C-alpha cells in the first residue's frame, strides 16, 4: 500500500525510564533542572572494575508493570520496554484495540541483547551442563525479543524491526520508523530503544574497549571540556508513539512534534570510536536539514552526541563548523545526556524525548559537568542552566563505533 | 514515483559452496553441507550436527591481513560475501567518492559475534582472581562490544559512506535488510546498497540453548539427511552458519554502466505473528496475510507466481502451517506453484538464511532451474504441495517469491522478477 506522496509523521506519546527519572514528566523535571542521576553502581560490587559509577536505575520494579511469570521469562531490557510502552500509549491516548492490528508496528532498537539473562545461562551451561539451561534463554536474550514480546502483549501485527547500530541505534530506529510511516507501510509505530548493560561482564568488556571514563567520580562525563576522558555508561529506555499525521488528527490526538528530516552517513573507518573528522557527520546534518527544509535560525538547539573523548568531540565540532559555517556561534548546542549517562540504543530516543519536551516547555536543557569548556571547539554550549527556546525545531545527533553518523530533525506542528 | 531496483551482484558463503558458482551447482545437484560439528566438542548435546563453513579462507576471499585478525568469524563471512558480490558486479574498487557517498550497507544478523564473547566469559569464569588491567586489555578483542561489526566492516572494506545499519529480526533479518535497502533505493535515499545477512553461532552455549528447546534435529548419525522440510520424519532445524550479500542498484544506473542484471526486486512486505515467541499459529494466518500483502505490493496475482523459495526450516509445525498458508492465500494455484527449501541442503543459518535464500531465488531466475528440496522420502499428508522433491527441475520462472519466519514472530517476503519482465507486461 505504498503512497505516492510522502505522508507526514508525528509523535503523539512518550515514555521514559532513566537514571534521573522514571516517566517522561519526572525525566523532564530532572533534566531541565540540571539534576544528575549518575551514582555509584549498587546492583553489584564494582570494586574490581575500572569504573564504579553509572546511570543505574534503582527504583524500577518490573512487577509494577507486568505479571511475575513474564518478569522471569524476559530480560531487564524487555522490562524497560514493557514499562515505557505502557506509558507512551497512555500518553498518546491511543486505544490499540480500535486500530487495525496490521497497520500498527514496533521498531525497538537495542545493542547488546538480554545480557543479564543470557550470561547467567551461559555460566550455568559451562558450570553444570547443557541440560540445566533455561528453555526461555533464546527468547529472553536476542534483541528481537523486545518486538516479539511487545507484539504479543499488545496484539501488534504490522511492520516490526530491531535496528542495531552501536550508540546510534535509537536514532536509527526513529529514522527507520519515520520512513516506514512516510511511505505507508504502517499508520502507527511504537518506536524506541532499550539497553541494560550494567552487569559485571559487559561492563568489564565496555570498560576496556568503549570510550568510557574510568573511576568513581559521578561528575566525570564532561563533553567538550578540557578534561574530557570518556562517557559514563547507563541503562534505560525511551519510547515514542509515531503516527501518520492524518491518523493522529482524525482521532484528535495531541501532538508533540513532527519528524521532518533524517540523515545517515558512515565514516567507514573500521572498529574505532567516532573520529576527529566531521566530514561525513556534516553530510548527515545537511541531509537532515535539507529534507526538513530547515534553516539555522529555525533550530532551537542541536542535541549533540558528546562522547567526551578528544577525537570524537573534535570531530563533532568539526562537523558543526562544516555544516553551519559561521552560524555555529549562534546555534545553541547541548548534551543533556550528561545527567543520565549514555544508554546506547536508548540514548538517541531519550535525547529525542528531551527535545520534544524542550519544544513543549520552551526551554533548552543544559549540559552539566563541563566547567572548563575548551574554547578551541568554538561551540555555543548551554551549560548548567536552561536557556529559553523560541524556535520551532531541534536537531538530534548521534555517532557510533564503526563510523555511524545520524541526525534527526523534529519540529513543532 | 518510486525508482526501480535491480540485483547486479551476488556473494554467498554457504556450507555447501562458497561463491555463486559453487553454491548454485551444489544446490542444483542437491548436495547437503551438513556434517558433524567440529568447532567444539558437541558430544554432551542432543544435537551434534551443523552446517559449518569448512576450509573458510578469508584471505583468499579478499580480506586484508588486518581484517583476518581483527574480525570475528561472522563479520569475516559478511565481508567475504560482500567482496564476492562487488567483484561479481564488476565494480570492486571502481566507484568514485561521490558514488561511495551514495552507497550503503544493510546487514541482518540474529545472534552475531557470539563465539568471542562466550570464549572470554568462560576464560574469566575459570580465573581465581581478576586479571590485571594490562592482561584484560589483551584478552578483550576491540570488536567484541561492536554488535554492529558486520555492517561497519563491510562499509569500511568498500569505503561506502551511505547509510549503514544492522537489522536483528531473528531468522528474517537478512530478508529485512534486503527489504530496507530496497526501500531506501526506491525512495532515492541511496543509489546502491550491499544488503544481506550473516551469522556464525555454532557454539556450545548457542547449541545448548536451542537443544533445550527441542528445536534442533537429533539425527546425529545421518547429518546429510537431517534437514528434511515437508518430510514426515523431520525433527527440527539444523543449525548452520554463513552469509549472503546482494548488490542492490538503482536500475537506470545499472543500465547506464551496462551491468549484468540478474533480477528486479519489486516488493517487500513484513508483519509479525503476535502469537508466541517461538512458534507460529498452526493455521498459518499471519503468513497468509503476508503473502497476499506482498503480491498486492508487487501488483501480481497467484496465477503469475512461478516459484516460491520457502522458509522450510524442517520443523514439524512450521511446514504444516506454511502449507496451509499457501493454500489459503493462493487457492487452487497453490498446487501448481513449485516450492523448494534451500535449508534442506544448508540448514538454518539464522540471520543469514533469508539472505542466502534470496541469492538462491535470484539464481533460479537467472538459470531457469529450480533447485530441489532434498530428503523427501516419507510423504506428510499435511504437506501435500509440489516441493520439487530431491531432483532439480528446469522451468520457466519469471516471478519468484521468497519468505522467512523467525524467532519473535517476524515474517518477511520479497518478490523478484526477471530483469525484463516488468517491461514485457
């Protein structure tokens, strides 16, 4: 049922679980007040790890959202998915029972799969033997579990995908779902990202291979700061209800904003963190701006990737200068994620949820911890306190290992 | 108006043949690639057979010495298959920077680089005290955290700067990656995409996980006859590894460079069962809906359909449901359309399977020969259609459909036609 003219895609519901707030309202309350959720890791002893702080979610109880049996058969990543879908659907005021199930889809990004569940099972296999492994392992572990379980719980029968793209997977998911609704492959898509990597084994791997800051300082995630030494890892999920604009209008939904542009490029530089060259990332910015028909003066702020490593920060600044030239001085930029840590596939979706709430509340959320902003970057970074926002659009950027560059443009309707 | 998308290059790494020639001649001859597992000691497992890629030589397949060292096995399969596909298309290392800016990579995986992670986890379990920071840095491969490695590695190998993504929809992942790539080219977002799937998950832990589900065949004493979709004695799928990559190109660009065009991709549809994580409804209803949807997208009738490359995983409930869906969707035509399962020869390579099956479907259109479903010995009354038993068959195939179903419930289908078929209508 491909439509000849591209349909408009709007966002009508939000759901969030982050280290500084459960639920989109608590999340915005914290993020707009510069309140950090980064704390010492509590779920296990991190004494033997090179890092001891993370964006951990301590007050979340899966039993509040799903029945015990399902809690036991699914991983923590999927618990986050159930909770955020429930919130986002309620927020959108949409009754799925009244929708054609074949026109409703789900696109849920994830990077690492259900690690808590599968690692325990692999240890069992090697310690006790293959017969002792749980029969639910395969379905709890694979990234596809999230859309599988969501489809069963909500009777979704349409277009469902699981994008996986390192730290940029969440934005990629929003882009894929946006394109699917645009071309008419679905009317409503539950779109988000989830991640639950705060376990001893994955944290060990990430601590030694990912661009993470070491140590126990909860204020050490400081992008564009002279002392920048990496990001702080986090868990969490963000969920958005994406809808065909006409569909949303007909049911009288309130609309947060519209996805108006999406650009994706690749540095093609192998298994390395985002590079110091912003050449391809600048192309993503231009692609998203062109598709959206946006000018610099329309943009309230650019939500940056801010990995807080010298090459990555330099590359992001380079891209901004290439794409915006001298206008970059007037373009407010921010990394609100400094308050919740980097939750990989959830991160880009949470940045988008922040952006949509920023448009609603007319406030640019700040970057924290950047006390010694490196002036060499030439960036207009919003620090410590919100700034007023009057323009209609926000750009959200994300980069990932392997050279992925994604930029999403959202705008008020 | 959507642009048209054609297939101009094929690369395949399968257990019965590497490269399109070896793979296709093995498929037409009905040769199985299933053997006893050699990658680890499988004796404690109920299922001890798999479709392993024997004698995989990454360097001979175009990988650099660095790629041979730094990449996990599944990623190497993907790069090797993409190298074969670009060579086949005649544009290996031949694209300008601007052309590479408009070239992307979409790969499907279900399990991805499990082997290295499992090895490290076991290594750490066995240690009495935590290794030092220095030791740890040496123990952990840099690519271990990169679950998107197969797509990024292919993009890096060919210096493609367009969109690059992994779709991880279980056993439909490869077809989904191809479908997403098709849409991206149709809509004018990109001009060419290397699309396909890869997986290398024949490990002790992964096999244990599937064995406990009773999902895999236990015909350990007769591996080549273990994968037997539609046969009454089928007892589960056979685990396999491999990769399939196709070069998708915008049609006018392919015509302009006088490329050999294998086929035109004219439709992609996808849905989800919303039923159960590991089984499909016995009436085949979601598959019926999908088949009708993809024919509608393609603008064709069941009477025009010449061939189906099925999911056919050798799982007792799957093939019965599949057969019901064909009958419900195609009516009387279901008995006329030849159906064959590539998995009967190469087992189930997870995220790679549907991409390798897309390669097989394209080769069917190219050679006008339908490869058989092997191991058809005992008829199952619930599977009473034409599954092209045991022997390949020459046929006129203008329009072909390939579909897949998987863990989590995603079903996807692609419709491919002979390069000139649309214009002859």
